[in-house]
C-alpha cells in the first residue's frame, strides 16, 4: 500500500490526468444511465394461450386448462391463476407473489408448460407464453382530424409506426383504435335447413377446412424446424367456394355461397376513440428497459417532427402521455437537491480550512459521485428517486476521508516536511484509520442488502449506492487527494509566524 501511495505521488501529474478522465467517464455514465421515476417492483405475470381446434369449451377446460394449471400450482412464488376455456382455446393468466425473481418465475412457467405438453391431447397446438403482461406504454400519441375516417387515420399511424419502431430504445409501437375487419358470414337459415344442417354443423365444416395441421419436424444442424400444413383459406373466394354438402342422389355440390353471404366487415366490439370530438387513433410506444428513456424520447420527438412535415397540415398529432418528460422532471428535481447538498458541504469545508485545502478536499465529493455513476452503469443500477436519495444521504460521508488525509498532510507540511514526503507520510499515517472507518460504515449499511420482499426490491438501490459511493470516496482520499496535496498545498503562514514569535521571546 505504501509503495503504491509513493508511486502515485511521484506520478502526480498522471494521477491528476487520470482523475479528469475518470470524471468524464462518470459524467458520460450519468448521461446514458437508464432512468425511472421509481424502481419497478411489479409482481411477475404470465399468460399461457393454448389452441385446441374443434374442441368444446368443456373439453378445453378438462383436457388443456386443468392439466396446465396442475403443473403451475407447484411453482415457487405461485400466487394464483385465472383461466378462461372457450371453444378451441385455453387462456391462463398466472400471477406470482411480489418479490419473486421475475426471470426465474418466467422460466419456471415455460418448464411447467413443457412438462404438461405430454399430457395434452394430440390435437392441441403449441402453447404461446406471453411474459410481458405488466409492460405499460411509455408514450401515447393521438392522431385525429376533421373529415378523416378511422381507416385513413390508421394509414397515417402506420407511417409513424414504421419510423418510430426503428428507433434504438423502442421495443414496439402499436396502433389502437384502428377498426379491424373480419370475415362475416350471413347465413340463410331456411336454405341451410333444407340441407339438413345446423349452424353448429356449418361452423365445424368451415373450421375443419381451415385448421393448421402439424406435419412433423425437419432436423438440421442447429435443431428442429416444425412443419405445419396451413388451412385452405387464403381469400374470400376460398371461403365462398367451401363445399358444405353433397347430394347423395344427384351428386350436386352445395357451396357456402349458395346459402350465405360472405364479406369483410368491421370487427364487432372494437372501441372507437375520439379526441376533442374528432375521430382518433392512438399510437402506443414501449421502451426497452435497459435504455435511457429521456434520450430515447428526444429521438422520438425528432422523428415525429420529420414525419409530420410530410403529412397533411390538418392532421392533428398530440401527445397524450409522454413518460420521458415525467422521468426527466423527477430526476432533475432530485439532481437539484443533490447539487444543493454538494454546495452546502463545500461551503462548510471552505469555512473550516484554507481555500487551497478546501478546493482539494471539495473535489472528493463530485469525483466520488461521478465514480459512483460509472459503477452504477456497470452494475445496471438505474437513476431514479431512490438511488439519488442514497447519494444525497452519502454527501456528508464522502468528504470525511479526504478531510482526514488533508489535515494530516497539512500538519506534516507545517512541521517543515517537504511536500512530497509530507503527502506520503500523512497519507500512510491515515491509511489504517481511514480503512477501518470505511469498513465500519460499509458494514453498517450492509444489512440493508438483505431486506426481503417488496421493500427490499424498492429500497435495494440505497445500500448498494451508499456502499459504492463510500468505497469511491476511500479510493479518492487515498490515491487522488495525496497527489493533489503534493501539487497545491503550501506551508501555513500564520502558524509559521506564531512559531517565529515564540522562539524570539524565549
């Protein structure tokens, strides 16, 4: 340790240059660190969708839903499951207790569904597992205007969607309010009765001709590729030409178009949106979790302006929800509090020592914080109200080690030691007490790392950031402050004058 301290003091110019580089890297880490208003502590959820074509709701419940639920009950952290069994489709939403490791829970769900697969009927298709149920839109933009239909607004929305989805940091953009269309079949019941068929029979006939049938696997070097035979329907004419009956006497073929009108119509139950009394569709954007939403938000606004420049002027584009602004305001408010705290600490330091020493000691606070930002970036600790609160709490601690080293070095200089030797001896004398004090402080905050449940997840950034910043302040005090003291410290003139007076008097 002493050899390292001596080496750093001898190479003080290099140390100061490295300190500047570290400060810039810390500032960059703060700039790109992901931001949130508060830590995400949502409980894990997953949705399991399993198609079973042609099966009744009861068969789906007995043969699909219950078997999958039986596998889910034994998972660690399992809270409850809600299921819906409809004709040809099983939907299960499984919830885990708050505080459960989300990644492990989702992997457990996948494993449970895979285990249940062997017990499902052969006609059941592969389950679809959606693990992003708690994902919320960070951006909602409305598109509206006079004399625009929903279809026209949706076409404008597609232009926004294509451009905005390509922005790094955006996971996806969806269009909500577009009036989706579906195939409608209006059946002439009288004609159907003449064929001796019911609506249920007709439904089964059409469904049977449009099932996607698993046809096996193709093995490759990288694994297996599932092969499926698609249904026959690719257009409305395919549906109209579906054979629904053949006369046993005459062999006359009856097609669906003979007893029903087949056409594309608006999907029922779709919610229509209005903005200031005008037709509107909504663009909902989702951020990737590992990105700085404030920076991504700036890119989104830039892209919005570029797209609007090429669209009709009477198309109204409004921001309904814009999370980057809320996050930026929340983080900036806490940063103002942090900067105010730094200023107060520095003022106290200047009141307690000479201006040269105060400048050197004061650098320990921002430098320790910038180092902390760098480590937070490496450890994926986001910037939010809790992590910034930890830095505010740590302010008074960050300067302590630097003050001890500074006073010891200054005392050596005042006693006549040459500056380099004074910096070395003063730091060496302080090394063990400072190391002990740092360990004591770290040990005091360490138990907070073990807080269980929601509280632990929500407050987890406080002990981690505190410990990182305290260790950073130790590094700054032991390796950077001595190099700065060797450059900037001078002998205290007032003390020298008093010593001279005493010698003359005696």
